[in-house]
C-alpha cells in the first residue's frame, strides 16, 4: 500500500526537544472535505501516516496541525505536491 508519511517534528518545534503529540488536519481536495489523523510515536519522533493510494502526480495534500497538549492550532497551512 502506498502511504504518505509526515514528520510532525519538523513543523512548529523551535527547540531540540521532541515535539508534543499533534493531530494532523488534512485534505486531498482543497478543503472540500477534511480528515484528522493523530500522530503516533513509534521511534521517538511523532509521525502521522496518511493514506495516499488515491494520489497521482500533480495532486496536492494540504495540512495543518492541532497541538493537543497546548490545545492550539498551528495557524499555518502547509502543502505537498505529489511528483
């Protein structure tokens, strides 16, 4: 199965300490619909594994983070275009 893997540690973390858990709020269709995926910590780095089997070259994934411990949104949308 083809999967997209995002490292939550890269975004919103200004220190060298591990990031807190987050919920990834994401869309494959420009926010017409949206999904939420909780991050998990299998190796000391929080990740969120998003299904990407429906993505073809040129499709865009837009996402943001909800930091669960702090109960706040990241405040920025990020995007990745599949090549």
